[in-house]
């Protein structure tokens, strides 16, 4: 791996080293979130990815950095399933899209901070930057453990009541067929296909935009980092929150089918 060109090493770190593991472990992460307290899973995952980021700062070779990225991808795969189901069980349907939008806006704020970390890296070095990011990740994890309580699971409670009413039979079969039942819905399949296309393009832009500008405009690295942070944080956060608010208003106004056009636009 040491003989790989620098750009090939970077591609390995952002693709197979992170994205592939993140995607693959999202399925067992979702399974775990259905069965265990999600706040504890999120707390453990946040500490794990903080540790992985700190390990990146202690790396002595490319293989060590790759291993840290692998651990980071596995740990972060728990964030989506746990957070989305916590939001679903905490907020009423009339405010759920807005709550999810506020959560999703954290992706853009994080991407903006990641862009600014290039400036920090030039000032203090990439190792100190890794340790700083690791510490910043551990703080909200501690806040999560202290202030967020596990809400009841309405779906699980309803399923338990139904199973009790039928004498407890057939519960295992229902659980086993849940993924197949979800994928039978045509709208779900369309949303999954659209999300895959959108995330593919968005991830490609996010992964390769900074290396492109650094290669062709090396004298403007700091300017790019600051401007990119402002664009991502401002545009991404504004569009995400507005989309959530608009979706909730359309749904509460009896035009729930129109909410599907919000992400399409």
C-alpha cells in the first residue's frame, strides 16, 4: 500500500476504507438499534469514532491510517439508524420532518468544520488536528449520555400488545419478514433508489472537491477552506431545515403526497 500513488491512497481511505464499511455495517447497526437502547449504542459509537480519530493522529504508516478509517466507518454506521429512530419515537408526526431536518443539518455543519480543519492542519499539523477533532467528538457524546433519555418504542409496544393478544404466536415470523415487508412498498424502493443516486453524487463531490482545488490552486488552500465551509454550512443547513419545515406543513395541511416533491426539487 505504501507504493500506491498519493491520490490512490486517498481514494482508498474515503471509499473502501470508510464508505464501504459504513454501508456494510449499517445493516447490523440497524438490527442492534431495533433491540438495544439506542442512546447507549450512540454513546458507545461516538466514543469509538473519537478513539478512531485519535488513533489516526498516532498512526505511523498508511496502514495505521487505513485501519483507523475502517474503525471510524464501523462506529459511525450506528449513528443514522439510532438517531432516526430516536427522533421518530420522540417527536409527533406533525414535527418529525423538521426534527429530522435539524439532525441532518449537522452533516453540513460537520462538513463545514471539516473544511476549516484544513486551515487548522496547516497551523498545528494533521496529528494535532486529529486529536482536536477526537476531543470535540467526545464532548457531545458525554452530553448525550447525561441528558438524552431512551424514549419508549411505540411500534415495539404495539407489536408486543398484538403478540400478547394472539397468544404470542407468529412474532418471530413477523420479525424475520420485516425487511421484505418494507421493500415490498413501491414508494420505499423508489426513495431508496433516489437516495442512492443522490448520495453517490454528493459523496463523490464531497470527497474529491478539496483535492481538486488543492491540486490546481495550491496557493489558495486557506481561501478555499473558508469559502467552502461557508457554502456548505449556509446552503446545506438552510436547504435542509427549510425542506423539513415545508414537508411538515404540507403533511399537516392534508397534502402529504406533495411532500415527496420537496427532495425532488
